[in-house]
C-alpha cells in the first residue's frame, strides 16, 4: 500500500481567474513524474519503498526459516536425532518441506507486488 | 550396462532436439527472434523453458552423486538453486524485464551510462559462461562413455554440434521450444524410474538408508544423514558459503538473466518466475532419492569415486533384466537433455555478448550472432578436453560463486539504490571478480591449503559477496559527483508498471 493510496485526495477547490477562457491543463501523477517535480519524486520513492519492503519481508522469512537451519542444528544437536515418519528431521526439512515453503513465499509475494503496482497506477493516473 | 539402449536413447534426444528446433526455425526471421524470441513467450511455456535450461548436469547427475557420497549437507545445493529463484523473483525479475535491455552488459550500460562498466560486464559474462559450459561438455563425455564406452571428448563434441545447429538456424525462438520439451523429458526420466525403484525398495523391506546399521563407503547411516558432517574442516562456514553462493548466484548467471527478456512485460516476468519455482521444487524432490537408495544398492560407487553415475546405474542394478536396462536408458536420455538444454542457453547468452561487444560495429545482426556462437562453443569444448578430471558439480558451484560475487551486487544495488555510480560498480566488480576468480583458479589447479584458507578458497562466496557489496557502496558514496545523469528516468523505467503511460527515456536498443 502506498502512503497516498489509503486516503481520499483532498477535494480540489476551483479558484476562478479572469482568464476563464484559458485552456486548463490536466495535472496527473504521471505528468508530475515525467516533469520530475518534487511530487513526482515522492510518488516514485513511495513505490520503491513499498516494493523493497515487500522484498525485505520475503528475504527475512528465508533467512530466518531456511538460513537459520544450519545454526539450529549446531546449537541444538538433539535435532539431528529427531525422526519424522521414520526419516531424519534434517532430511525431511531439506529434501521435502522446504520446496512448498519457497513456493508459498513466492505466491504471496507476487500477489502483494501486483497489488502495490495497482495502487500506484490508481494514484498516478487519477487527475 | 547394455550400450545399445543407452545409445538409442541418446540418439533419440539429439534428434528430438533438432526436430523441435526445426519447428521453431520457421518462426525465426528477425534479429530480435534470435536474441530474445521477440519478447513474446507466454509464462507457462517460458517457465518450462527456464526450468529445462536451468536443470543442468549438476542437477540431474551431480546432486544424487553428492548426496550419496556426502549426505545431508549436500541437499543445500538443490535447496539453494531453488531459493535462488525466489530471491531473483523478489529483487530482480520485474525490473530487469522492464529495463528493456538484451543482455547483462546492456543493463549495466543503460543503468550506469558508462561504456567501461559495459566492457567489464561483458568480460565477466563470457568468463562465467565458459566456466559453466566446460563441465557440461565434460559431463556429456563421461555419460556417453558410461552408456556407450566412447572416448571422453566424443560426448562433448556431440552436444556442441547439436547446440550449434539449433542456435545457428533458430536462435532463441527455436531454443525456447526445445528447452520447454527438455524440462518435461528430464522430469519424466527421473520420475518413472524412481517409482519402480521405490516399489523394489519397499519389496525388499524398506530399510532406511539412514539406519546406523547401513554402512556404505565406511560411513554408518546415522552419521551420513546428520547435517554439518561433510568432508570440510569447517562445516558451518562451508554450509553458509554454499547457501550464499547459490541463493545469490542464480540471478547473476548469464543464461538465467537473458531468459527474462523473452517475457512480454514485468508482470509476466514475475508470474513466469513463480511457475519456475514450482517446476524446480517438483524436480528436486527426485535426485536426493537416487542418492539415498544408492547407499543401499550401489555402495561400490562411493569406493570407486564414480558417484556421479548413480542416476545412470541404479535402475539397471535394482530392477534388473530388460526393464532395468530400459529404465537406465531413460535416465541416460534425461542426462543428455540436461547437457543439451543448459549448453544451448549458455551458448545463446555468451554468443549474444560476444556478437554485440567483441565483434565491433561493422559486423552485426544474425550473421555476427552465428559466428559468435561458434566461438562460444569451441573455446569451452577445447578447455573441457584439455582440463579433464575437474568435477562437474565443483566447476558449476564455482560459477555460482563468481556470479554471486559480481552480478548479484551490480543488479541489486543498480535496481534498488539510486546512488550507485559507475566508479562504484567497476570497483565492486573488480574486487568480487578478482577474489572469486582467484579462488576458482586455485581450486581448479588443486593448490588449496588446509585450514581456514582452504575452506574459504573452496567456497569463497561468504567472504567475497559481502566484500563486493561493501566496495560498491563505499566507492559509490565517495564518487557521488559521478551519478548517472538520467538515473531518475531509469528508475521510472525499472519500477513502474508498463500500463502506466510515462516518459521512460529513450529505449536502449
């Protein structure tokens, strides 16, 4: 979720000038980004932050739950003697259980990343 | 092992590869077809092709052999090769596709606006590609030797020739069909024999290979199945170094990266990667099974040092008779599919870089690509003949370490950190490339000392990857006056969905 995506945009107040006949330019988020205005930079930074936060979450889960396994086996050697369904626990985890876990993380990531992009699209294309 | 069935199987794979490639030749007309299949491959087909290309000799033969010889610690290789795709998915997949470049050097140049970074990246792509191709040709030689008793160089030459014919006439477009077919062939070639082997094993009383009473190669089963017991002096360091090299190295392999440019857009690039994760997860369930059963039925392979052939030998030994011969021929066919598909992908990637960056401006297009493909295959083929006897899985593992120490930092920082400068990238690539390259040379020449120095030299990633990240960051911060001029525009291009109409700067190609 981008920070700007959750709230309603402030209602625009039209201030009419004597030059009512002048052509009114539509100001959208995309033109702000194209012109590299401060607001445009804010749109881009918030998109990058949101996506990076998502990536960091997934990588954090991998580091803790998969990267932590060798350390866990070193710290708690008793784990090596544990058996599940007649197989050593280490084998069950590394040969079978880890693959569905990786896919699940990937699936959750793709859903969340696409939602972030949809929010970004909605925000910058709204005039 | 009866050589007739094995030869028939290998011939079938070679012919099927050429036949399916020929189907794709008809669609290959433009330069874009040759390089990136005109960026129009759908996720399901593309994911099968990526899986087919990625599962090399190391996955098909090496994992089972390593599991048989060294036990649980070696399972980190397949886990890392799969997790590497997850890391690639979350950090690189969509932005890399959106960068719109053909190759890794194209990306480096577009992001950092520097010809020097481009040249250095080209050098590294060719180096990593050849380091990865060499063991494919060697593995092919060994396998054909096992099934048909030929000289070691014959198998590699056959693979090189088939790859060249396909690349020559069809480029990326025809290779995509071939590789998609080869993923499913490889899966079948392990899955069907595995079902027969499991039923034999259950019929024999289903003894656990991890039982302390099962002693194979002088190692009792409980020690074999315990983690952190492998041959290394510092098992915890070695395990983490393998994890870092494989988790981070995947995104830096030239043949993996070039595939992302064949997706229509960033969103499909992500979906493709997710399907690849599933395909790899299914495939990697099987090789460890062969390794474990090998402890019960082919313990002599450990003593003779021929553990890499366990996938080829096990079906004939366990099932016996004509059925066993046919099942072994099936695994031989799968092994050949592995050599062909990985070599094809690497040849495309290396040839793309050579034709764009080495051949010069006057010599371009499809002709240059074909000439470059010949060079891309010939050099590692000669190396494979010259450097006989370097382990298949070891050379592949080193290629991952070099990729993790060079292109991973370049991609991650380039995509997510707008303050990266060309000077920082060059310094980082030099530090990572020279350190990991030095470790590769030392390992290949077998001059590694014992103790910590030896542990680091044989698995350098845990040291070289952090050093490269550090160098790139610090040198970039010290050279902020060299920031690329269009970095904001490039960030817009890398990260915004294609559906939004934005100024993304000039298209690089």
